[in-house]
C-alpha cells in the first residue's frame, strides 16, 4: 500500500510514497487585498488544466526544476500513480474524505534579484518575511519547528461548506509586495480521514504523514521506535474520545461532533500516534505512553488495532512515505519547508489561495474484486515489502 504526501503547487504537488501515498497538490496564487490565506479543495485534473493554461514552468515541490510537468514531493507525476500489473497484482486507489494540514509557519522569500536566497536553498533563517506563526510558549522547549503547535486546516471533499478554510496571515508591506516570488509552508503533518466504507479498520481511520515533528533543544536525536519525519502514522484515541471520530471527520471538524461529545475533547480524550509495519500492514508495537498502549489494554482504546501488533526490532520496519531527497541533508531538528512559487501574473495583493488536491491518496496492490482497503483483516490487501525503504522503490513487490 502507499500513501502519497502533499504538495504545494502554485502549481506544486505532493509527495508520493508507497504504502502511504498521498498526492496533496497545492497551487498558490497571491490575490488582491485581504489578510487570509485560503486553502481550497480542487483535483488533479483542474490543477493540470490551470498549469497548462498558465503555460509556465512554475516551481514544484519536487527536487528538479527542469520539468514543466506537475509533480509531487518525491518527484513523481500524480497522473501516473500506481505500478501496473507487472507484479501480479492490480492497482487500487482511494481518495480520503477529508484532510487536515497542520500549519506551523508560513514564510516568504524575495526574488534573487531583490536579495532573496537562490531557489533550492531556502531555509527558515534566510526567509525574508514571516506571514504566519503561532505565538505563545513552546510546547516543545527550544524546538526550531512547530514547537508552539500548529493551526489545523481542515478540508473535506464532496461538501461545499467544508471545502475551503482560512489561515490568518500578515500581508506584505505595500512597498515590497512585488519583491516576493516564493512562499514556504512549514507543516507538522498531513492528516487523512478515510471513510469507513473505503477503509473499515478503525485504527486506519486517521493517518498522518509526518513532515516536521518538533524536537526540543535538549534532545540529541529521536529513538528509533518513536514517530519521526517520513513516518506514516495512524492516530490512536482512548475510549473517552467521541465515538463520532470513527464514522465522521469530527476530529478535524468539531462542528460534526454530536451532542454531549464536545465536553470530552478538552477533558479526558487523549490521542497518540502509532507506526505501520511495511511488511504486513499491521500496527508496530512502538513506544506509546502506558495510558495509550493498545497492546496492553485494548479495551481502553476507541480504535485499537484489529489484530495483534508486530514486534518492533528496527526503524527499517516502519512504513515510510517518499520524501524529497533534500530532506536527507537536513538535521533532524531543522524544518522541511514546502516552497511554492507565487503566480507573478496575479502578484498584486495580500491574500494567498492554495488549491489542494488529495486525489488517490491511498494506493495498494490487491487482486480482490472490491476497492476496500483492509490490510489487517484481509491478507489480499497486505503489502509484502521487506522494509520501509523497499515500499518506496520496488515496483516488483505488492505494495
């Protein structure tokens, strides 16, 4: 199975990962006036059409700027997802019913001619302008990324009232707004909600693609059995959390909570994160707090794993999503920044519009007749990768 990661595209697209593939595409356009960034659900076809109409080679979230094609974070074309039937299995795809983008910070860069960094060398330190950041004390002391938390941006497919969301931003100074040609988003993660009719296992109801997990200045590293950048991580809830989490995206949209459930959100409802075994699709028995351990007391969980977990022995077991190669050069404490070109033809105002596509986020191989993904209960849906890296590169495997 594969989940693909998101992309910002001014026209940019998301990263693709096997066994965790999410093709979140974002297109950024600077609009007239206003102090909000709008995130709006779109689709791949609409973004491709818009890019073709623009007839330009606007930057992508991928590694190379040579191609004018739409690509995702890992450099793959979202129009070509899947690995075909050569491995003996049919390709299956599911689009999630909702997504939440955990935005920690939004920065902007001036063009090189105006003193900005060269493209491809953008960092938090050389950003020329901060458009959004959460204020307040750090939840994770000294963290360089997402230490004060993040602003969740929720978007739902098929519901016009929830297909758009806004993020407050500081507009560019009037005298400098023409100087900026790129925007950078630091996101903690992309969280996907899968409809029970498509993914019946509750432990897969909400799945994170982790991009920037904050690390305090007193940590030298992160243990192998913890959740780190590049992991595909299902969310785990204790039994005091709202039951509507399991049959609606109410974790993302509090307006969908049922009567009496809202009180539990700020009280005894607790959440943890798990990891997935790339070889089986089962949940790995990684480090979780005792009060959120589904393997010692599954009755205390709202969405425990459907079967016994897999013993954790090495970080190579963990299901990963395909990230840009530039991430490999980052220190574990440094943020990965999704850099998106601004549409120069509309760069005359202060608001941003990000068009987002989450088409076919989940990809897996199976010869089952249905298009239902159930890796823990249906052996036909289980992957057979030998490691978390194998699932990214080996098209001969069932992934």
